[in-house]
C-alpha cells in the first residue's frame, strides 16, 4: 500500500495468498512517480530553508565583522600591519597602503598579524574580486564559528 500524499509505502506488504490471479491483476501498482514527486518537493523545501539560513548567517557575519572593524583593537592591528609594510602597498608596491586585507577569515577577531596584508584600496578591491566566489563558499563555515562565539574576545575586555 502507498500513502496518497507522499507516495511512501505504508503498512505491511499485502500477501498474494488468498487472492485470485484476476484480483492480483486489478490491484493498484506502486506509483513511483508520486513517490519521486514527493521527494523532489521535499528537496526543494529543504534547499530553500538551507539557502535562507545561509543568507541569515552571512548577514549576521557581515554585521559582526563590520562592528569588529570599528573597534580600537582592529584599528590597532591595521596600523601595525601598515607600519610593518613601511606604509607601502604589499601588492603593487606603488601606492600607499591604507587598508589591511585578511588572507584568511578563519581567525577573524583573533587574527594573527601574519594573516593580514597592507594594501592600497585599488589592490584590495582587485583581491576581493578574484577571491569573491571562494570567499562566499568558505564564509558559511567561518560565519557559523564567528557568530557562535559572539566575538566575545573583542568585546569582553572593554
């Protein structure tokens, strides 16, 4: 027997014992299309919920990241990195460095200085354009860690 809503088998298998050949021939055949449609609908709903959750987590990560970039701790790290580069962009070595670029987002809020590179604004834009798709792919995993910690290490000591 089969559920008419989801197409999944329900109950116990019906034994052919006690049925005539004619009765067996008239029995409904299991509808694989119904079952397949049900699973496709389930996958679509699951994918939609997952996409919604990814967007929510990414938005929260961005909110916390922007907050962190306004802290004195971040400004101090950025200054150290630019000083280490002697004020020159480490990408082009032609323009003054004005920003610090994360080479990884794995330790945002607790980053090591060697994970930061002093860059000018045009080089920083170019760097993000080339890593954007990989960044978005990795962001989901990093965001869960960053959001779950609540970035306490930065705000707790103030």
